[in-house]
């Protein structure tokens, strides 16, 4: 059972790392879209940037909720 527990822990930590990097990249791209929209003359680009930042916020909340749920379920199961 220790093997399954260590596999679960490594997958959770690795998945969190990848998800945080993806959210950081999207946050960066959304900020660029908001900042360069008025400069380029396309106001819709700023709107797209705000939508990206909203998606990043929702994705982060969902990710943290999933990690919390996985941790809670893992603590309920006997190892």
C-alpha cells in the first residue's frame, strides 16, 4: 500500500506544479493582452485579456478545491 500512497503523492505534487505553471503563463498572457489592447487600437483585446484573467482565477479555485478534496479522501482511506 505504501507504493500506491507514494504514487498518489507524486502524481498530485507533479500535477499541481504543472497546473501552477500553466496558470502563471495564462496570467502573463492575459496581462499582456490587457496592456497592449489600447496601444494596438483594438479594445476587444483588453476584453479578451480580462476573460483570460477570469479563467485563471476560476481555474485556480477549481485546482485548489480538487487538491483539498483529494487530500481529504486520501486521509479517509486506510493506508
